[in-house]
């Protein structure tokens, strides 16, 4: 346990030597079905990419802060996205618990 704590403390120091500022590409407006990917008010979202349907193409999932719903945009050929649908279960819309 002591060795693990010591290593954890040393790792940031090792990686910070010679560190450079991160660079990012300019923002890109994602579109699905020819319309911008939007979030509900208040606008907080948690996007991630995953291959939900197993077709080898990444799908976009956007968690909405309001009511904890999740919108799924199916990934299509050529990097396009299908219009979004709420993630549904046999019991109704999937929701993240504890979100207003």
C-alpha cells in the first residue's frame, strides 16, 4: 500500500517535466438528419461515443441534464448521424436517477 501511494505521488511530477499546453481543433457543429445536435435547457449535456447496435459504426449518446434522459444518434456510413431518438427501454424512456 505504501509503495502504491508513493508511486501515485511521483507520477504527476514525472509527466509534468517538459509538459506543453494542449492544442485543440476548432469546434464543429454536429448535425443529425440535417439538423444541429441540440440539448434541452439548461443545456448541460454529457456526450459520448459507443457502438450501441454492433454495426461497427460509433453512435453518439447525449445525456441530458433535464430529467436525466439520453438521446441516441445512430452512426451512419460516411460519418453522418441519423436523427436522434430517446433511449427507450421496455419500461419507458431510460433515465439517469437523481437528475431533475
